[in-house]
């Protein structure tokens, strides 16, 4: 068996280093964020299509959880290899490849007449998701001037809640879920063309020609994890994603059952809650620029999500107070992604290992996204919604402990807390 994977292709000129905050290519930033939004649309479209999918395919919530988890499976096994691959294959090239994979996977899903074909489409979409979510930050890291990085990464971190919100709102409109899948395919293809036109290539020729070996990939991954802080950030993202998707994967169903609203209203309310998460991400960017401790933001966000989940899932509050807590959960949770994504390049062992550090982070994100819906879906099917409260509250406590560990690790490494 060969232990080397040769990456071939035309070389590109090295990217020019940004000179000042004003040199940032914000149009390119907007296109990269748009690609991220397209990726996250594939998460939200299933959440709002759950009632139709259950009718068409006879699914219970456990199977719905696996349908969502399959999307993330490739991200779990592929995030670190893609992190190593980005620097050599070219971040823009992989960003476009991810968009095309989403277009193909969405078309496959739209034509599915059985759960097997629908799952295959989700796997292909999952490939696109992991390519975009790792290549995107790599593009931003080289395109954005030092003074604009906190803002750029805060905007980037909004891609998940923004995409989910758009999907929930779009899916609440009249029409079949198959039309939603086809619309996503067309949008992904359009953004791919715009990225090719508006985002410059960035990998240097020498880096691009270097082969990727499994041995060097394992060595880079070990060096990144050994740094401690990247591993803690990845673990924190596991907890965040588990909490976030434990709620938002089933929020439309929860609102329908708890508030007695229709599918359209449930989608609109869920979309509004996701928009609050966007505000949280942007607030984190501004707070980081003002010097607030990164570990403190992470600890506060985890604690707030855990506490709010108790009132959301336990039947102790009325429908309106429970939904208000959904907004609190979402807004507080929004502090975490911007904080963790912005911290990941800082704590990477070297500039060369920034994509690997981001790959480790996305492994954590996809792992939480995968296990959250499965665990919560199965628990709710067996024990009811109160079981979800216990799971999410426990995850919140673990998130606080990880934030404290991150504080110690960053202090040992001499990084600004």
C-alpha cells in the first residue's frame, strides 16, 4: 500500500501578505462566508423538513437523528486529513469542491425515493460541509489583515446559525421538501462560480507541490493535539455542538408539540432563535476586540446554555417563557463559536499548523453535531423531553470545566487570555 498521496495541479502565485486592516479583501470575505452559509443550509433544511420526511419515509425521531448524524460522519473522520490537505491542494480549490459536493448531494437527495438514497446524498453533502468549513477559515487567515481578523472570524462564525435560520424560514414556506433540496443544489453551484471569480488563490507553489504522506499527517496532528490548547478547543466545540444541535435539530418539533403551532410558524420561530445566535457571534467579536478573556466568554456561554436548557425541556414553564429561554440559549451560545474559532489560529503550534488546528476544531464540531441529535432523539423517544434537559445541562457543566482548562493551557503557552 502506498503511504503517499500525490497532489498535482497547476501552481499558483503566493498570496500577498496583508499590509493593514484596510487591505483586507472584504468582497472575498463575503463570498467565503456565503459558502459557509450554503454549507449550514444543509443542516437546517433537515430540521424543518422533519414532519414531511417522517410522513414520506415513516421515520421516528431516532432515525431522524441518524439522518442528521450521517451528514456529520464524514466531518468526524475527514476533518483532520482535510486540514492537512488544505495547505497543499489550495484552500480556494477545496472551497469550490465543497460547494460542488453539496450541489451533487442535494440533487441526489431530491431524487431519493428511499431512506438509503437520502442517506447517500447526506454523506456527499457532509463531504462538502467539511471541505468548506476547513478551507473557509484558511482563506480568511491569508486574506484578512491582522487588525481585522477578530471581526472577520466573528462574521465567519455566523455562518452556521445564519444558514440554519435561512433554511428554517425557507422550509416553512409552502412546497415540497424536494424543492428545498433542489434549491440548495442550485445555490451551491452559483456560489461556487462566484468564489472562482472573486476569491484569489493563495497556496504557494512550493507548498502545493509537496506530497501529503500519512506519516507526516499523523505527525502534524499529534503535534497540534500535544499543544493542549487546540485539543481543548476541539473538545469545547464538541460540547457546544452537542448542546446547540440537541435543541435546534428538534426545535420545530418541540414548538409544534409544546406550543401547538403549525409547521410554518414553528419554522419562523426557530429561524428567529437562530438569528439571535448570529447576534451572539457578532457580540463575541466585539468583546474580543475590547480584550475580554476568551476562556471567560466560553465559560459563561456554556453555563448559560446548560441552565436555560432546564427551563426549555422540562415542562415547568409556559410556552412563551420556554421560547424566551430558547432565545437566551441561542444568544449566549453564539458567544462560543466566534471565541473558539478566533482562538484556534492563535494557539496553533505554528503558522503551518493553523489548518490542522482548524481541522481538529471542526472534528470536534462535527462530532458534537453527530452525537447530539442521536443521543437526544433516542432519549426523547424513550423518556420524553425531560431527558434532553439532563443531557444538555450536563454538557454545559463540562463546557465550563473545559473553559477553565483552556485558561490554564493558554497561560502556560504565554498566549493572551
